[in-house]
C-alpha cells in the first residue's frame, strides 16, 4: 500500500470517527438523534449555528438514515444505498483531510 493511499485511508477513518463522535455527543446531551432537520429551525441563528456541526457530522447521519431506511422500507435499490455510501465516504474523506491539515498547521501532527 502506497503512503498516499494509507494517508487517504487514515483521513477517511478520522472523518467517520469525528462524525460519529459529534452525533453521539449530540444525542447524549439532547436525548434525540441529530439530523438535517436542524436546518429547519425558525430562528436563523440556531439554523446558522447548525451548519458547522452538520458539515462534520453529515457522513454519519447519511449512513444512519440509509441503513435505517433500508431496514424499515426494504425497497431501497442497491444503487441508492451504494450512492449514499460513496457520498458519505467522500464527505468523510474531505472532512478528515480538513482535520488532518488543521492539525498539521497547528503543529499537533507531524
């Protein structure tokens, strides 16, 4: 495995781990699962404050909604599940890349 591939895999894992940490923390504090409905609040500051949270939590929310929908509905086509998985994976890779780059910029990661 090349160093670049290993680095990308590390960033993908960091992105999914951060997304899981954020959504689990949100659920532990507020006793309800996080979702994209956070953007539907009438109060603009609340909806605006939810954007940074959702940027990093979205991969977990996408996969959770896809897997729960697959169990309940049983009618999702395989292509839909694959598309959601690829979207969540790419999103996780990008958020993980941002986190790793930020840690390198601050000198916390060599």
